[in-house]
């Protein structure tokens, strides 16, 4: 009798365990696909949404004063920004150029990737261009709803420098940007630009 009772208890415990496991599996199957359960921070949707202001095709008028260039070199640029990797990044492709000191045209291309790092609590941007193989990284933040500030450090011909930039949103279709360098002799403006958003081309039937 006792042996039969013990077997019955074991069977009941086994059934209870199977029901519990089935319930846990059903609960997990109902979780939303994007949810993470490994201690990963949630997708920073609000912070990433602020980068939407730079999505689209922009036409830029710029004045450059980089070391080695003729003073107040005027350039024109086209910047195309789009969201990639599920909206986690904004990728911007830059195309422009200027007339060199020898009168020859210099083509210049660049690409940036910008995101919000929820772990570090800061915006991060990586820049690569056709004149440097090393690239650079900057960190940024919104000073207010209309002003984005970024800073980084770099090296030009063995000369280290600090860089800072201010981007001001004038309207949904216009923004300005000012970039400054400090190469050990104080801050100087190396580029100023005004960018206007181009109307999207409608697909033809």
C-alpha cells in the first residue's frame, strides 16, 4: 500500500512539473520578438527619433578654413541621410569638393554613422572620408531641442587637435553647422555650412 502511494505521489509530482514547464514555454512564446531578457538596455526610441531630423537629401553651402586650404574656400555639398539596421543608426553620405591652390578640382567624399549609446548615455558618431584612412569618433548631446553639440579629438600631420561642432535646427528643412578646431593655439572656425532639405522625388508610375 505504501509503495503504491509513493508511486502515485511521484507521478503527481511529474505531472505538476510538466504543466509548469508547459506554462513557462507558453508565456515565453507570447513575449514580443524585440524584448530582451539578458540585461540588455531597451532600444532608445526617443533619443534615436531626434536623429530623424537629418534623414533625407540635403544641399549644403559651406565655407572652409582647414589648415593648408586657401582662406574662406567656398564649397557645395550633397548629404544623403537614411536610417539603417532597424533604425538603430543614421548613415549619412557626403559628397562635395573644392578648387585647390593649383586650380584643379578636388573631390571629397565622406560617410558617418550616428546612434545613441544607451549604455554610455551619449550619442556616438563615426566618420570616414576619402582623405583619411583612420576615421574618427565623436560623442554628442542635445543642448536643447534645436542645438546638437559634438566633440572629438584627432591628428593632422602629427599635430593633435581638439574638435567641437554645433548644429542648429532652423526649421524642418534647414539647419546650420559650425565646426571648430583647437591645435594648441585656441579655437578657430574651420568650417561653417548651411544645409537645405531637398524635396523627395515622387516615384513615376
